[in-house]
C-alpha cells in the first residue's frame, strides 16, 4: 500500500502564517513557540492529519484541544515574558502548556481528568520541556504551592472567576479566562490585579470553551 508522508513542519509553518500572523499575532517569542510545538503529537492518531486547521479537535475524555489562534491570543493578552511563572487551568492535551513552556519561565498546568493529565505529562516530557509540570487536580482551587503567579490562563468557561485563582495572582499579574454561561456566549476576559487588590477588567472577544467543572476525576479502575 502506498503511503504519503505528511510534512507536518510545512503545515505548521502555514498554520502560523495564515492563522496567527495574518490575524495579528506578531510577537516573535509566541510565533517561535508555535513553530516549535508539534500539534499533531497532542491529538490521537486519527486526528493527526487535521492538526493544523485553526479549530478545536476532540481529545480523550470528551474534551477538546483549543484552537491555536485562541491559545496565541490568550498568551499575548496575558503579556507572558521569559521568567514568568504561569498557571494553566485545564491542561487537556497539554498543547497550550507546551507552547507556554517556550514563552514563560515555569508552567504548572492542572487537569481534572486523570487520563488526560497522564497523557499530557507524557507528551510534554517527550518534547523535553523540563519547565512544564502537568498535575491532576481541581484547577478551580488553583495551585497554592506555586502561587503567586505572574499569569493564569483558564482553558474552560465559567459564570464566575474562581476566587482562589484571583488570590493566587501576583500584584500586576494577569488572568485570562472565558466567562459566561454554558450555553450562552462566553466572553474572553483579562483581569489584572492592582496593588489595592482590585481587578482591572478588559473584554477581549467572544469565545466558546468547554465548561469549567469543580472536582478532580479519579482514574477509572477496570
Ligand atoms: N489547554 C487545553 C484545552 C483543554 S479543554 C489544550 O491545549 O489541549 C479544557 C480542559 O479543562 C478539559 O480537559 C477539562 O477536563 C479541563 N477542566 C475543566 N474543569 C477543570 C477544573 N476544575 N480543573 C482542571 N481542569 C479542568
């Protein structure tokens, strides 16, 4: 049987050009991070050939890997710099965490589904990203051991921002998260923690993320 080798590096470059650069993502560290992370390694083999479309794709446990443009927009909005300590809530496939690993100093990404957390940790380790840690737990509680964070990205939507996340944000820290109902539109918002403890709020765009759900999901025992 004849097989065609897919040139994923070329597809990756085309995705970055078409869906990131042409849509206004210009910061070189972010562009370089997207060029460095093989998105095809974060989906199951049946979806590999679709890895470079600018859309979410199904992953294990009924969840989705985020659309590259939205991941880029969130990283850009959070103004993540080298050396920053970043928390991601909703590690999912681990893709956004891997991209963050190229832009930030230290990354902790929490995932409530044990199966996803294990797979994401394997993928990130396979790429040699020693500054990215994937942990299983309830991200609504944040990750107190690592606080305070310079930036927190939440990859799942909720009607309100979990208070623990705000508490774990450094003064001047940025939290980017989809806020809104499960069925209604969600608004991607950026909250910046002020010195007096108040939050400056900015609306970025309308988005549609899977819901943020309280509680960790234990491993399925068979
Ligand atoms: N950033 C991911 C996108 C994953 S989708 C990627 O690049 O692939 C959002 C993820 O948030 C899902 O995997 C879902 O299981 C997870 N999630 C939802 N509520 C959560 C919570 N309270 N704590 C941790 N993870 C949560």
